[in-house]
């Protein structure tokens, strides 16, 4: 939710985000879509970016992960680090130069 600093009504910024599947970057919010309608198979997730300047939310790409959490974005906004885990293992994954 966003609320103007000068007052006014709240508005939704991004509709469907899990509590740990987003990161604030230099130009907006990177997040994993919790509905993943654009993903070809259930174990894939859609990485999206909400642009703070334009208010547009767009898909950045699809990646393999049964579950995701703990997104982090680099200071230049060109790399994303995320946790890919299942019941037996944990792995840190990085997506680089996706812009």
C-alpha cells in the first residue's frame, strides 16, 4: 500500500506478493508473482518489477524454483539474489544482467 505524504487515500502498489518474496531496488520493487499465471510449469516463478517512476508492473522473466523467499537486489539494480529451497536442500541463486 502507498499513502501520499501530503495526505489522501491509500492505493495498492503490487497486488499479489508473498511476505518475503520482494526486494526494494533503486528504481522500484522486484517481486515474485504469487499467482504465476505466465509461468509455463508449476515449479517456475515469474520475477516482476514495479517501476516507481511510471507505476508500471512488468514481468522480467521466468525462473525455476519450487518456492522462493528472501529476494535481494544489488545497488545498481542489475542482479537479484534469491533463496531456492525444497524440503531437503537450500541454495542461493543469482540472476545477473537481466535488464
